[in-house]
């Protein structure tokens, strides 16, 4: 999976800070991360978002991307219209990476 965030450069031009986009790619996902994705999905209510839900999903997204950015950097660098879908897709992406492979398991006789 891949995530693009906007970061400030500290440079000001014409009174506005210059920003740059950084792209983050997920690391090799170990099984523990899959277990945590299921735990996150079990403990949150995806139909009633609140601050705790957003923070839990954001923290999980940071972990998926090997903590290369913080929760605050995620909130500050991601467009608001992409926040909820990105957080949900990150969690579901981890889960679906495993569940898609279940179809390849041989049937038990």
C-alpha cells in the first residue's frame, strides 16, 4: 500500500509555506499486524466515527507504515476529504491481503 502526505518545508515564499509531497510505502507485513487489524476492526464502530475511533485508526495507519510519520503528521498532511476513507482502506487493506489468499487454500476433506 502507498500513502501520500504533504509536509511543510519551513521555507516561506510570498507569505506562504512551501510544502512537498512525500510518498510512504508499507513494509513487509508480519502476521502480528494482521491480528492487530482484526482487533482494531472488532473494537471500533465504523458507522459512528468519533475522536477515539479516528485516533485508533490513525495510530494503526502509522504502525502499518512503520511509524515513518506521526498521527499529527498524518492529520496535517492528508486532505480532509481523504481522511476517513484512507484510514478505513489502510485497515481493510491489511486484512484483505490475507483473506484474498484464503481462496487458494485446498479444501479439507
